[in-house]
C-alpha cells in the first residue's frame, strides 16, 4: 500500500504506508492493551541523566526566527475545509511561538521573546487581551497544561544554562517547582497523564524519555526523535517522529502499558510538526498548506486548506482547541 506525500504546491512523492491506514487500530485506553500493528520493538531500559558538559543543544536558539501565531476557525464538513475567521494572536518582529490551548479552549499559552529572554504569555480569545504569566530572569519555553494541576509546565533555561522541566501555578499562588532534577537538557515535552510525562532530551542522538512524577523515575524508550510529542487521544501512549532511518521520517506510537512501539505512517518531506486533529485524524503543515490523514479511510495525506491568501507561510507548530474547530498556527516570516 502507498500514500502520497505532498512536496510544495505541485509535486507528489509516493512512499510506503508503514501500518495499514484504513481501519488502523490505536492502543486501547485501558491498561495492558494488545500490541498494535505489524512492526513492534522493545524499548531501551536505560535511565536518562544529565548530559555531558559541552554537548550540543538545539532549542531554545540564541537567534530565534521571527514568527507569528494565527488563530483560525474552520468548517470541516467537507474537503477542502472552508476557512472561516482568521485572526492574529501576535504581530511583532519577534519570536512568538509554541502555542498550546488551555483545557477550556478559550485561551492559548505561548512562548514570547521579550528582550534577551522569553516568557510565557496567555492570550484570551474572548477579549483579545494578553497576560504575561512568567516574568523572570530565566527563559521559559513550551508551556503545556498539566492534567489535574491548576497550572502548566515549561522548559526553563536556568542561569547556568541548564534546560530542565518546571511547573507553575497559573494564578501565581505557588512557587515554581523543578521536576526531574537530573534530566537535562529538556527541549520539549507532553503529558500522558497527571503523573506521566514524555520528554525530548537533547543529545547525540536526541532521546524520548518517559518520567513518572510519583517516583521521580525516568527511562529512555527511543532515540533519534523529532520535536513533536503528543499523547495519543484516548490512550496511554505517546506519538513522536522517528528519524532513525533518515528521511522520510515516520510517525510512531509508544504504548506505555506494553512498552511497545508501532510505526504508523511517514511524514511529508521535511515536515515534523504534526498534531492529532481528532482521535482518528492527524494534521500537519507544509509551506502554506494543511494536510490531513484519517486513520480509518486515508491512503495518503490530503490537502484540506491553503492559507497563503491570509499571509501564512512556513507553517511549523500547530495546536487545536479541545472539542472544536479552532486551530493555532505558527507562521515564519520571510526575512
């Protein structure tokens, strides 16, 4: 079986589907589900600790690109999607990036460069107002709501350059708390539950590390991964991009209940910032366009929207509102 991955606006490349697309089975939501898909591997069992001094880091960058965040509403009843309201969350000659909807779907957390460092800012969709949630001498990145916690986690670049995971109260009613003291440098992360987090740890190669808050234990389960980490909806699994075999890269699932991996499908060339649009659909950007893959019916990535007429190009990160048709899109400005 094959699927077609778009390159730019015209060229098509035919590459193999890794696991059969139509009717693909995700891991079960309950503990100890059966292994999924035809390709299964066992993870490494080593614990992730602090990286050696001098090891290369990737993000945050000392010279981040100029990026904008857009908020877009869609009518998805037919393909292509109908683009509704398009608004700007940010409009500055600066780095505004890494949007993440809060659980109510009415506000967005994002990273905002302010002078020599970055802070976490909340954008209210209703009022259009922004509020800085961190205002520190350190830099914070990748704000992510924590299930069951009245706040969010971030990657903080500390005074000595260490990049570790911290959590903050949204109301400011508690002091910032360091999580997993020995795990660094953390680049990105995703919560799989209230006590379990998947972390992208920078190194040669980059590692996927699963940490348990209750025990402070962590283990490396994959290497040579991309930066996009997402909980698979309705399951106890994390999805990530496997780059171990070079391009094309492969979206892969790691089931925490069985400690097994399943390869799902390949990404469009040079694209890695996928999200789950629904519990059965994956969404990814390439250039000014959005592409959808339906696990039940697709044999290829299907173009669903072209956002070029709205001044959106160089799409990277995406975030979708819970239970809605709103999408936050990061667009890189041409320099």
